[in-house]
């Protein structure tokens, strides 16, 4: 069956906004890295070509404050892109909040999505540990930088890395992208495509696949509950807990237990939400 011009137009609009946002985040991240590298005390007296090297900029960006600034910039870009994309999408839904999915969800479903997301996040962390990749790439940099924080610095980092991505990333990937694709592509494509994009936006060989898996879970939660709120709160809780525990080290036995419990909790929570969705889920309404 040939796709209608409206379907093609919606698809092009969503993927076009996504690609433009991806480029904007790359440019924003690069601008932050260059600016902080030039302003770093270690750059004093150095030649420009010695400052603007990948190694030096990575060293600067591995500092907790620089990491948080980069996250704030990326979140602002995604939040603006998600809101504008939903605002100007030709889906005819009344109200920006409704277009993004900020509608009421049953409190118990919200709690279960939070529990399940923590399960997925913990299980993925254990898988990465068993693969020997926990200290590789951006995840390793995050663990090293955040693990050294305590007190007020850790509290601030928890808020920045928890609330910022929890809101902005969910608005863009599940509020804008998933919901717009759902109208023309169906549930499977919308969840998978938004999850892959969610992973790719993390720009890392280890972080990208783990984020994509987490995105699949959050996407299903949005479909089953019909609301963006459970995903926002679950994403925020997961990131906050991960930040608070960044400096905690577990051994193989502990990670094995975490992996098993995480999988069980995630499966049970998603099953509960799926069975309880009734007439509120997006798939049951077909919107």
C-alpha cells in the first residue's frame, strides 16, 4: 500500500527535526568543549594548536563542572527542539501539553515504571561490568568524575544530571518523536526508531547501546500508560540514583544479584503496566 503524502510529510518532518537537533547538539557540545579548553588555567602559555586537541579538550570536559555544563546545553537544545517540533507538527491535537503527552497517569503505574526503569538501568550497568566496559568511554568518564563528588557538589550534580535529561530527553524522544511517528508508522517503528535515536544522541560506543535499550523500555511505558509523566519521572529517578552511586563499587557476586533482580523487576513492572493500561494506553486508543 502506497504511503499517503501526509504520512510521508510527517515522517520527513520528524526525522528532519531529529537530524537537525543531532547536528545542533554536536555543535553545542563542541562549542562548550572549545570554550572551556581555551578558558582552562592549564591552557595559559600554550599554543592554540596544543589547546584545541581532542586529548586536552577531553581532559577539560572530564571535570564534573564541565560535564554538567555540557549536559545543560544539550538538554536546552533538546527541550527547545522537542517543544517546537510538537508545536508545529501537523497532527491537529489540541494543546501543547497533550501533543507532548503531559496527561494524567495512574500513580501506581508511575511507581511501577520507576521501579522497572531502575531495574533496567541496574541490569544494564551489571552487563557492562561483566563485559569489562564499565570504565570505558563516556560511562567511565562519568563514573570517575562523579565518584569523587560528595556533599553539596554531589547534590547539585544529582539534580542537574537527573532532572535535566529526565525532562528534556523524554520531551524530545518520547514526547515529540515517538508520538509523532506513532500516527504514521505504528507502535513498533515509533518505539524502535525513537530508541535508536535516543542511543545515538549519547555519542559513545558503550553508552549508545545501553541508552537505546533503556529507551525501548521507556517507550513501551509511554505506549502502555498513554502519558509522558511516568517516563519523565522514571528517567529522572534512574539518572539520580546512578549519579549518587557512581562512586560505589560492586564485585561479581553483587553485580550478578543486581542483574537478576533488575531483569525480574523490569519484567514484572512492565507486565503490570501493560495489563493495567485499559483505555489509557496509546496503542489501545490508536493515537
